[in-house]
């Protein structure tokens, strides 16, 4: 028996003999000759024949993973993403020097032998026996290509990668059989092309094109002889011969390749000598991978596109299938992002909110009637450093966002739309006192009723004590009167409002259901900016709601073929009548013209919108639109901890932040830039009869006087069918003004104690 090492394994020489014995066997099989089985080597070979014959006849060849390119709507590049940086190129686009260099150093008899080089095997066996170790291998380029296919198939699974590279007889047998198949099916030129596209060249570069770009910032077809020799030399050990980290070792290896090229007659000895004197001449390009490299501040939009691809069944029935396609790459994704709108959004954000501020801002723009997302940005950049984040503040939690933010009074137009659809006249008047208890009972869905606690009724009040009704819908909307809208939802019921919200695509950012409580009229449920922008786009498109989309087309390249993939389509449906939408547009024009949103006005271009400021100023909003664009701007602390009182934002100090004062100007500048050069479109006019005129104070809801407003809080607890509460939202500077009796379940939000109640 041969001696074993203390660890129980064979010696290096014995391992080499056993390893190469299989190669001798396969070479003999291919050549149609028989070799005598002698000693242990013969036994090893004999035992391998059965395994060789049992292997499947066809090798699975997965598509090579490549980089994916994400484009804006005009075809400009936003970012490239990849699991492996690779661009597959045909052999004609690879420098002849590189083709010769890789053959010379890795398999100089490549064009003379079959899948296995029997002469090379015997030479290596002899040399390894002399040195007492494995100093020389005998794998042909074809065998190396097959091995790389196994590695590619393993992907990023470390266990599968280990199995694909383990030095065992079983793995070598597979490699040999498939090498024979590949030689028969592809031919030498195609094998060389495939090898050069699949192999790893270090520095995150897979394939010659990525390697040429990484080390020399040029295409593989333009490589000089010395550059080609350098890349060919790296393949044997990308870490050892890395020219970026060890120039001396890489130079030695390059010169070895040049000498070998001269020895086999690919270049003259004079050419080799001149090339060996040349410096490496590196011009390194850093890897540009992922949404962190996106231009125009579009990192979060890029990330949203990735989330769409990985979650939408149109790209694959299972998440594993979608992830596999994404990781294989080779995709060209044209998106809906309008570069002009994106630039305008980021410019306005940068001008008004600094990334180092205690609070942040996020903004989204949507095209009415199509659902196309035109822009998406935020003040805290995409990244991992201080004042950077990977959380997309514009979207729902399921798409990479946070828990959302209470929209405050920007939810009121949804209540108004539900009331108008229910038959309420646009000049409807309510007493709208400064302060009141929530009306009770209030009908909810499924025949239920919300009932205020008679022993300790939940109350609310308007922003300013001067806001005392009666008010009609126009003035109540312009001044954002809380008590008016609570009386409205109490009149029509909660269910029509939640139904209308659903039709407009309005959902909680955390995916939970909208609770059946009257405080939702004041914006107590957390939403994302994209949700609110898309909801208001429904008003702009005269009542047609279209689901948001970010992807226009996807082309996938596999080998030499490019195919188009199906992409998600926007689904449009009527959420309300045209007359209802036109009436809301008229109401919200009043907000911009002489209400709380005057600082958001676009001058001569017709616009409409609504301000919102939540309980204790944890968030402030402006959501508005023109007939051709809708946008939402949120400002606040993503962690819901910093109240926006006595605060500096964008270098400017604010005693108290209102929706019309900080988000409003951001929206104005963003939309002005996005709409520059675009047609000026008008809303469809609708007549809203005046109610009886009445002289009253000039409180302005979201942005008026600061004499102690107090809106609806959150924590919507219930008795009977008990449900936990939610963050307070509501009025435009609410301070909790009521208590919730013991026995109510309180929410954990920052908004104070909101309107408790029960179902009766």
C-alpha cells in the first residue's frame, strides 16, 4: 500500500498520479487506443470507466451572467448593475494578440489536439513526478472552459462553487466527458470565444471585454501585444498576478507570456523584447456596479426598478426565477424616468433641504393618465456613509421604503371626492366650530358603526381659534378646516372614504388595512409620497386612476440572441366621475390661489394642490398637480422623532413648519423645472355655487396663525372588536386636547392620543 500523510491523504505525487491517471484514460478513450492498466494507476482508471459512461450525454450551459443597463425614458444611462461584470463579445471583437496570447500560455497545442492533450498529460505527469508535487497541470482550454461553466452554473452559492472546483476524480471525469462533447459540437474558434468571455480576470472583471475596460479603459479589440499578454497572464492566478496590487509580479508574468508567444512563433523575438521593455500602462477604471452609481440622484429610482423586477410575477412565477434572471443580467431596461423631471426634482431638493439636516425630504412625480413615474428623489443620498441611506423614502415598505408618514390634510380631498360621488353638493355647508367632539355614531363598512365614548369623548379642533363656521366646501378646503371634514365623513360614513381611497390606489405604506375610524379624514394613516402623487394624478386625469409603472421595456441578451420580455402594464380604471374630479380640481385650485398653498403656485400655469401638516409637526406635505404632471413632497424625520418646531432646514430657521411653507416651495421649484417647455394645459372648468357669504377671520389651516391649533391625534383605539391605534395625524398644528379612558388600546405613534371610539 502507498504511504499516506499523517492527515490521512495521499502524498502530492500520489494525488497527481491519481488525478492525471483519469486524463490518460480519457485521452486514450478519445484516441481509440488501449493503455495497460498498471498498478494503482490502472486500478484507479478501471474504476473510473463506469462513472465516465454513466454521465449524462449533454452538458447544461447556463447563459453567461452579464451586466444589466438601466436607461431613462430618453435612452440615457442611469446605472449598470450586475452580479458579475461581463460584456459578451464575438471573437472578431477580441484582439488577435489576446487570442494568441491565451492559447500560447494556457494550451499551446490547442489547435493540434482534441478535448484532452495526451502528450501534455504525459509531460505534466513526468514533470510532477520529478518535482515531487503538482507543479504543472495538463488541462486543455476546452477542459478549462467546461470547468468555468460548472462555476458559472453554481452562481454565488458557496457550496456549489466548492463542488464545481473541488479536486476530485468524479469532478474531473465530468469535465473530461463534457470537454469531448464540446469539442465535437462547437469547434475550436467557438470554444476559444466562449472561454475568453467566461473566464475571470480579477478586479471583478469576467470576460475579456470587462477586463480590457477595467485595466486599460479600452475595448478588447484594441489591445496591444503587451496589454494582451498581461491579461492572458492574469488568468492562471488573478490574485497573484493582479497588476493593480502587485505591478512587479504582474510584469514578470506578462513577460513570461511574451516569451512563450515568441517561442511558439506568434510574434518575433524582437517584438517580444520590445514589448517586455514597455511599462504596464494601466488606465484603471473602477467598477461601477449597482444603484449607488446612478446618475441624476436616481439611485432610489434605480432601486425601485430592481424591486419591481424581483417582485412582479410578469418577470417569473417565483421569486427564485425572477432573481435568477436578474442575476444573470444581460438586460437593457428602459424606464419611465424623465431626465428633465428628475433633474428638476433633485435640484429643488438640494436647494431647500441639506442632506445633513435633522429632517429629510422625498419627492415623486407621476404622469396622469399613464401612471408613469417621471421622477423620484430625496435629500439623503443613496449610500452607506453618514447622512446617506438605503431606504427609499418615496415608496412603500414592500418596495424598499419605510413605514410611511401621515399625510395630514392632503387626505381631505379624498374625503371630498367620496362625498361628491355620494351626491353631496359642492357648496355643502357645515357649522364647523373651532372645537368639537367627534360626531357619533358613524357608519362603517359591513354594517358596523363607530361610536365615540360618551364618558370621555374624543375631540378635535381647528388650527386657529378664529376658524369658526359655518363653512362651505370651497372655503373649508382652502383653509383646511378640520371640523368641517370630520362632520363630512360623519355624514357620509367611513366606508365610502376607504372605498374611494382604494380606487385611487391609496394604501398604508406598511401594507396594513385602512381602519374604519373617522380620524382618517385628517390623514392619520401613514402613506408614501409615491402613493400620494399617484392618487392626485387621478384628479388631474379627470377621475381615471392608473397604477404606477417604472419600466417601459426590457430586452434580454442571451448569447447572440436578444429577446424582448413582457413588462408590467399600468391598469387604468375610473375611480370617480369626471364631474367629481373637475370639482375637486376647482377646490384645490383655490388652495393654491388664495388658501394655504399660495407659496406653491406656478404663476400663469394652472395648478392645484393641498397642504398637510401632521400632529406635532412630525411631517409636512404638499401634494399638487397640473393637468399633465402630479407630484408629492414630504418633509420630516424618517424616524418620527424630531418635531419640526424651532428647526433649521436648508440653512433657514423655522419656528414652526407648515405644509405650505417648506414642502410647498420645494414642489413649486420642482414642478416649474419639470414642466419647463411643456404645453400649458388648463383644467376643465366647473361651476361651484357660492354659499351665503359671511365675514370671518383669516385663519389658514396649515400655514396661518400659530395660536395653538389642535387637530385629531392618532391612536385610533376601539372598544368591542378591539383594534390597536395608529399614529396621530390630522390637524395642521394639533396638540392632544382630550383623553382616552382606560380600557382603550392606545397606538404607539408619535402623534399623541387620537380619537378613540368603539364599534356599536
